[in-house]
């Protein structure tokens, strides 16, 4: 009878308990901070939604939970204020301005990032100076100019300047385009592509994350803009945006805080939905945007 010899079992060294404990504590601490920060940002939004479902008597009391649920507050908002008109004006303003800003800012950023010409650094310095210039500095001359052309009381004074680009978008796109290797552009030029064709066929497909990030920044700015609509459309209610309409709604219905918060939730909902679906492109565009000189 042959004896079966079992192979010796190799004993793995036991992991250090102290190292495992430190890793576990670090994992708990790291995620605890993230959870605490998340709760800190989500709590005001949750409270706003709960407040919009309360009665006007319970709103802004010590109760943080509705005694009775009133989703009809969202329907009453449309009955007491022209919210669809405000929403339409806001969409027109935000979408048109974003499209025009990207249309004008992308070529400018491409020229500053990839074209070498005399004075390019001076132009980029000028863009940075314009970006740091407060808009209130040029309010009076701009208002007088638009009033002379008879465009006050409409959204045109807010949309037309988008044709000339935005300093922040030009800066952001220029920094992103610097991360694109120049070899791709040189290969396209060798194949006979001009600068415009190189921009459309080579640069734009590679710059989609940066363009998405710049577009989202501009869209959110226009959606939440209060100063511009207040300055140019305050005398014409039919041209009011959501931000200006909510401010007037607050002054008219200052007692009905449940309706005010319901209107605020309705104004916030499109931004939350857009960012939820575009967050990957937004985060990628911000991550890949370097701060090269």
C-alpha cells in the first residue's frame, strides 16, 4: 500500500492587526466626513421641500415635519403667479446666452491656446482683467446705451452681449485646450486642414468635457441671474425671469411661506435634473482643466 504524502501547507504570515485597525479607522473617518458634508448640503434642500408641503400656519414654526401633507401648494403657485411665463423667459435667456457664449468663446480660447501671434499674452492678460472687473462698474453706461436703442424692458440687453463671449468661459476653455497635445493639430494641418477645419474636426471633439463645463457654468449663471433682469426688465413684467419673479412673489405673498418655498423648489428642480445628467461631463471638464501658463 502506497502512502499518500500531503503537500505541506504554507502558512501565510498573519496581517498586522495594528495596520488593519488603522486602515479601518481611516476608512471610517474619511467616509464620515463625506457623509457629514453631504448631510450639511442636503438638509436645507430637504427642509425646503418639507416646508413647501406644509400649511401657511405651520410654516416657519418649530415643527420640522408637516402635520398634514399639501402637495396642492405646487398647483396653487401656478394659480397665483404667471410662473410658466417666468420659466419660458428664463429658458430663452439661459439657452440663448449659453449657445452664443460658447459660439464666440471657443474660437477665442482656441486662438489664445494654440495660435502663436504677437500680443497673445497681452490679450490673455486683458481677458483676466475683464474677468475680475465687477459688472456694476459698467452698469450706468451700458444701461444708457441700451435705453438709447430702446431695448430696455426686454431680454435683449442680456442676450446680445453673449455674442462677444464671456471672460470666464474664455479663460476656462483656454486652460482646457492647453491640455490637448499640439501634435494632433499639426497632423491635421499637414493633411491640409485650415485653422477653422482643425478647430471643428479635431479640437471640438476632444474638448467636449471643457465645453460642457463652461456651458453649465454659463447656463447656471443665467438661470440664477437676478441683477441683470432687475436692471433691464423690471418695468416690464412679461419679460421677468424666475429669479425676479420669485423676488416679487416673495414680496406679494410674504405670509404664505409654503407657496414661496414651493415656487423655489420648482425653480431649483430643472437645475438639479440638468446637473444630475451632466455631472460626469462637468466633473471631467473641471478635472482636466489645468492651470498652465
